[in-house]
C-alpha cells in the first residue's frame, strides 16, 4: 500500500489553525530556507504574516530571499517598519537588489528607508548597472586583506567582518582598491607559520571581469576556472565586488532557459511556466507565429506559381511534406548544434569556414543515405505495394535528387545563420528551428519544382 | 589600428624552439590550470612532454586534469612510471575516475598500478556506479569530524588532513559513518569559544542524496540550496562521499546540451561540436532523419488520399505549407516550454490537468489571432492585390477554421506528450519539435481536408 502523503504545507496550515505555535517553530527549525519559502508560496496568503513571525530569527531573512516576488510583496505590505528593518538589515546587498528590482515603487521606497545609508548607496549603485551586466548581479560584500597583514591578522579580520560577507573562503588582497592577488581560507589554515605575510602567500595571478562584462560570460568563466567567486573590477581596475558560484549557477540556468525559449520560437519570459498566465503564454508566442505565418506565405506563392505543373502531376504534391519536413529537420539539427556551441564559447566567427566544411561533409552523407532510403521506399511501397502507377522511376529520381540538395542547403543555412547572427550582434538562438524551417521550406520547394521541370516537363 | 594578437601558444612554441626553458617556467607560472591545459591541447604533440616537464610541480596535476583525453593519453604514453606516479598521486579521486573512464585498457592498468592501494580501491568502487548516477561523479575525499570534538580539535584535523580534500569548507559530522550534521569553516571561525563541542555547533538538518540518485537531480538540489557540496549516502544511510559545486555546474551544462541535442532531433553526443568529425555528426543525425522521413510518408499518404479533391481545387495546395508550419511552430512552442519546465523540476505528471487547461486557453487566443490575420491577408493580398479569383471567401474560411483547430490540437499535443513521456520513463526532450511537427503535420492535413469536404465539396 502506498503511504498516505501529507505535505508539510498541509501540516503547517493545520497547526496554524489550531494555534500550536510552539510546534510550528519546531517544524520550521528542521527545514532549509528554500523549502520553507516553498511552503510560504503555497499556503493561503492570510496565513503568511503569522507564519513569518514564527520563523526563527536567523532563518527569516534567508527564507525571505527565496520566496516568489508576489509573496515577498504581500509580506512587506503587512510588515511594520521595524519588522521590515529587521529583515532587510540581514540581507546581502545582491539579494536586496534582486528584491528591489521586482517591487513596485512605493515598496522600494519603504525598503530603502529601512536599510543603512551605506547599504542604500551600494544598492543604488548596483541598480544603475545595465541589465545582464555583471555589475547588476554582483555583491559588494567580500573580504579584502592588505598585503602586509600576517596570517594571524587576516584571521582576525575575517572573524571580525566575516558574518556579513557572502563568502569568506576567498579573500582578495587589495592596496588602494587595486586587486593584487587572492588567498583562500584553505591557504591560510594550512599555512604552518602564522606570521607569514599575506603578500608571500597570495596567488598574484587573478582572473577578473568588469562590471560591464555580460553576466553569462562571467558565469562561464567562473565555471571554467572552478572559482567559488569571481572578482569584479571597474573600468579603472579597482575591485568593486564579487559574483558567487550560486548566483553564477542561477545565471547559467536562466540563460539556457532563455536560449531554449528563443530556439522554440518564443520571446523569452521572466516568469516560470507555472507562474505564466495563458495571456503571458499568448503574448510570448504570437509575434513569432504571426511572423512565421506571413513568411510561410512565400512557400504558398511558390506552389501557386507551379500550380499548372502540379495539376498535371498531382503525385508530386504527395512528396511535398516529406521533403519540407526532412529539410526543416536537418536544418534545425545543424542550427541547434551550432547555437549551443556558440553559447558554450566553442565556436565563433573565425570558425565559420571550419564549421561549413564539417557540415558539407556531414550533409552529403546524410543526404545520400536519406535519398537511398527514400528511393527504396518509393519503389517498394508506393510502386510495388500500393500499385500507384503515377509514381514512375523519374518521379522517384526527382524526389531523391531534391532530397540530397535540400539536406545540403538546409545544413548549410542551419550552420551559417547563427554564426552570422552572432557576428552582427543578434542572439544566435533566433536562428533556430522555426526560422530555419521557413527558409528551408521555400528552398526545398524551389529545388523540387526546378528539378521536376528539368526531368519531367521537358 | 588593431593590436597585433600573439597567442600565448605561439609564444611558448617559440620559446621551446629556442630552448629558453627558464622563460617558459616564468610564463607558465602566471597562468591558470584551465588556460595552460588549453595551450597543451593546441601545441604540436611532440612539444607536449617537454612542456609538461617544465610545469611547476604544484600546477602539473591540476593542469593535467583539465586537458583533452587525447592529450592526456599521449602524455601518459610518454611518461616514465615514476613521472606517472607523481601526477596521479596528486589527483583527487573523482578526477582520477574521469581520466580512467576515458583511457584505453592498457593505460588504465598503468594508472592503477601507480596509485596508492587505498585510492585504487576507491577508484574501482566509483567506477562501479551506473553512468549518470551520483556515485559516478562523487569524490570520497571530504572532511569528517566527530561530534564530541571541540572547535580547536576540528581545526587541527582540518589542517592535518585538508591538503588532500577537494573542499574543506563544509565538514561532515559523522558517528559510525552515519551523517549527523554539518558544520562550515565559517561557523568554526566565527565561533567565539573554541572549546565548543562540534555537536553543539553543527546544523543537524542535512539534505542528502544517495549514490544512485540521478546526477542531474543532485546538481539541481545543490543549486537549489546553494550548497558548496552535497553529501552522498549509501542505501544504509552511511556517508560515502560528496559532490562539489564545480562538478555540479558541469553536470547541469552537460545535461542541458544533451536536452538541446535531443530537442533538435539528434542522439546526444559526448564530444563537443568542434571535436566531432563529420561522420560523428552523421551518426548522431541520421537515425532521427530516417525515422522522421518515414513518418512524413503518412502525411504524403493523406495528400494522396485527397488527390482528387486537390485536383479539383488546386488553390488549396498553396495553403498547405502555411498550415503545416504554423501547426508545427505552435506545437514546438508548447512542447519546448513544457520540456524545460520538466527539466527544471517545475512540472510533473500531477500538473497535467493544469498544464492542459493553461494551454487550451493560450491556444484559443493564438488560434483566433492567427486566423483573423490570415483571413485579412488572404482577402487583401491573394484576392484584391493578386486577383486570384480561385481564392473565394469559402476557401478563406476553410483555411482559417483549420488554422484555429490546428493550433489548438498542436499545443495540446505539444504540452501533453512530454509529460506522458516523462511518466513512462522516457526522456521528455524526445517529444520536441521534430517529433511534434510530424504528428501535427498529419493532423493539420486531416483537419484541412475534412473541413474542405464539409464546406467546399458538398
């Protein structure tokens, strides 16, 4: 027998109704912030303020950060100024910025009134960086050490200031705000002589990004070098903040979701699927659908142009979907592969010739294999099995020649368009399957009718 | 004027030719392991062994781990046993496993002969976990503390054993190998009273995964909770290893690439794009192309069935590509969105009804908007501008009704198939655009001819 599954939301709701507050505290204390936040998003909104007040103080801010913006906003509306102060005072700068970015103006005002003047200044600075820049996701709370400190002094500094820092494990050695090197807590702990100077222990080969570096590039760099945090410098090379690995992971996930949405022919959305309304879905989908419908009209016009030929040889019509689909599929295969390779930083404009040459060879193989299979299928099934006498060897040849050429052209278009788009400053993901399909459809029909005219209608 | 770009590979090659070894050492010492490994992959293979011997000892193993398998294999062939010993002795267990997995049997034998018996046992154990399981990517080198230790004793233990551990910042408190809780170096450093017992400082709410948990699930959990490392337990709840954030990031990237490849209608590949030969590309692409070509035949058969109707009203043929493409595009929009939501753990089988209801409402909006645009376009462009007298109001109505129904059916199929595939234990990504397109093509044609028969051929 399957166990009766009781969700923790259900349990907590019940306990709230029965006013068993001590029990609620005990349950919450066993949970992680991310899981508690999920409970807040699920429970009835009128239960949230009470539940929040029952949270152990040290968990409150961490949990608040993980909640949906709607839940956060509703809670803030219910907070007194001093309650709000208690929460925002505990936030890391980058988390505070994330929240401020999602809130309406009046809530932002209340939040900024409750933070310390120093933090307010930092929040405002970070808010000014362009969207998707590294500056907009960094935090200014890192540990900096002076080069002439000893290991013992470094530990004192970490212990004194560490509680408010997002990571203490990588410390940055600066002099007049210039970044000289970095030293890890592991280096400090394993250093046998605690009077060693930091400048003798530090690694002076630092990899940095600037506040204006694209956030995806920063995340990829962090991942490449396996860093816990990536130091961020301003245009004068002064250290201004760090991006931590957990934020980098989130950036990579968001960018991938955006790429996938664009590749699927949608404008990217900030909201997750379950939080998107049907109207949201409609708004993100209809522009591309309309655009692609209009461009598919050209395909229709090509067919109209050859209406007479088709009326004379209606059997040709039956192969149109197969040719169009196969062209679209091979085009989308190469475009998707190349788009991903571009995202991963593996392919750029300099590789264009190498990519094209690779795709030509692969497409010849695919085209010939498909044409052979197709020829066999037409002769065996359509002609012998279904006794369709309209399907002559010449018709089969027309179809197969079109197949080879279509696959070659499709892979060619599929691999070059994303690279060119990237070079021109567009998002390569736009050049994925829906877009490629529309172009390849027109090309495959033109090839089809061209070859048919040559072989059938002379 | 653009600066003349000299790559560091070029510089190092030159220095090698001129035998300026001291300069090479100095250059390498300024670089990160990931960048040095890139140089090794680029330089001529006969230069690699000499270059490797010039690497500062502490960088050698870290750099080796980051190289391409081909480069690693070539270097190992050139190593003496003692050189091989020096490198493998410095490796973390999980990195050693990664290398062993890529090497041919004779190289594996040489490697295993050079590692310590304890590490050999651990490598063999990890090698036995199924592919894609958490066990296969974990490392067994973590720091464990006893609950009755004091903070001072914990620091002593970390200092003594930390040098060989992949992360020292999260320590695991175990008793008879059962995981009781965790404590971070931050907790230890910030604890004012160094005689505090670990059991009083530790966080007993631990989130764990098992050795058999899917590696993607483990990586997602780590990202959700912002962990530096995720503890792994065996089926009896005994702690056996950890997965660190950098490996989790790599897993997430690999899984996404795999999803994107499958969504693009390819079998997933282990090799990166630039390292894939045309034959590799062919082998990963042709199975789906053949399968989809065969299924597109059904679409052709539907057209053959309605050949007489089409011969009487050839104008209908011109709208086939537009209807098929729009159907395919809306189907792929919803399938791609839902597949991504499934990957992110946002949607599962329980949400089927909610998803369908959301998609029905969105598809009605999309369908009606498209139909209106299409009706306007047909009447204005085809009829008024191009004077195509075959295009009657009835034909336009047939096209537009088909449009609404096709979009609805396409979104329905697009959102349900991935969820059902997941439930049946298949990869939902298989149900993306190429597959959906083929089904939707057939459906849209059937609807088209059905509606045409009703309205035109009575």
